[in-house]
C-alpha cells in the first residue's frame, strides 16, 4: 500500500471511530466531547504515528518498552503525547518514564516505588499514573500472570494513595480491561465504582481509561473518559500480541 492510500485509510477509519465515540456519548446522555481517544499503535510503524498526528491525533499508546522507545525516537519533533498501557517490569521504569506522559498499567506497590524513583531521576514533569484494576472477577493470585493484569478491587484505593504520595508521580485515575467472554457492562461499572471511591480522597484523579475497539461503546455508557483503540483505527495487527 502506498503512503497516500494508507493515509486515506487511516483518515476514513478515524472519522468513523470519532463519530462512533460521539454517538456513544450522546446515546448515554453524556456531552459529545466527554471521551478522549487514545490510538494504540503497537506493532504499527512510526510512519503511521506521523500520519495519525497529521490527521489530528494527539495521544497514542504503546505496550512494550523496546518497541515504544524506538518509535518515540523515530517520531522526534512530532507533537504527540505517549501513553504506556502494557504490563511493566520494574527494570523498564527508567526507560518508560523518559517518553511516557501517562502510564495506565500501574498495578502493584513495587512498581510504584520503581516508577517514583525513575521519574524523580529522569523526568522533568510529573508522570501521570493510573491504577490498573483487575476486572476478571477472580483473585489475581489465582488468575496469575495469565490474567490481564491489574490490582484486585479492594487493594486499588491503597495503591492510589501510594501513587498520590510518591515523588515524581501524579495520580490520574483508573484503567481496566474487560474480561474476555465476561460481562463487560458489569466489569466497567465496577471500574467506575472504584474510580468514585478513589475520587473521594483524590478529587482530581478523574481519568477512567476503559474500552477498546470491540467494547468502547459499553465502556462509554459506563462512564469511561478515555478509550484505547487500535484495530478500529489501524486495522488488524500484523502479528498477535
Ligand atoms: C492493544 C490494546 C488496546 C487496543 O486494542 P484494540 O482491540 O486493537 O482496540 C487497548 N488497551 C490495551 C491495554 C492494549 O494492549
């Protein structure tokens, strides 16, 4: 596919996605601009990020440090806010805080400690962190590393407190991934409940990052403020991730 037809494809996908987001906002009685789009560019080249930026996209997300760091370097000079949405190991924190403005996948105390240390050393600005909440309805100790990540619901407010009290970090809110084959509406409702509980002590932490290409309308109906969409904008990913 040549450059121009890829741009045209992205433009038409984006227009469709943006109008679906607006429709979902309106049909759930929310303002048309209540939800921000974050385009998940994992597996797609830096050239696509440049095309997206030309089409008015301001926020993109990646899920692997190695891939992300290379792409960020290739996109130097382009006005894009980078988000990190993947499971994160403590030894990657120094790299990730160099380019990420928002980290959506903060799910354990040790990671907060490592991110705080890294952000204080590497980042001029505070790094916004979201508490990733496990919505599988199973204890993460049981679902284990095969699960989709996230802190169990009862522990989420404590993790939020830790982020809010950590040097170099600021608490942005919560993030969740609906369980495959589960009750999506119930999962997103639970995430919004957790968000409300956290906002009692941290009123500014109002981001609710929820919804992907297949379930964004359900997430918006539940109260998502940020949707993370890859496939609907860029097409089916070249390899499974
Ligand atoms: C890949 C990914 C997305 C986007 O998924 P699509 O189904 O392609 O929209 C959203 N959130 C996370 C955490 C992801 O890893």
